[in-house]
C-alpha cells in the first residue's frame, strides 16, 4: 500500500484552490466535509503542532461537498 501524501495546511489550501483562512473556517464549521483523524490531524500530539492533511481524501471530500463527483 503506498504511503499517504500528507500536506501542511498552506499547500493543502492551494490544492483546494482556497485560502488558509477558508480551510480553517471549514475545518471548524458544523458543516465541514472533513473529519479529524481521517482527513486531517496534528503532526504531533502537541496542541500547537501544525495540522497536516491527507491530500487524496481531503480533495475527494471537498469535491463531494461542492456538488461534484468524487
């Protein structure tokens, strides 16, 4: 099984075509298409550790949320 491609928030926002502020807004929204632990997680257990994103799953969930086909 290939290793997952985890991206920091900035590069993930670029892949989604949105700003870092927007990705953080959607991450904390009640209507978020992403689940912590599945689509994103902390790089380390520390509270200040940066978020990292599974690029493949995050892109698929974003497309579905925006009305496209995954």
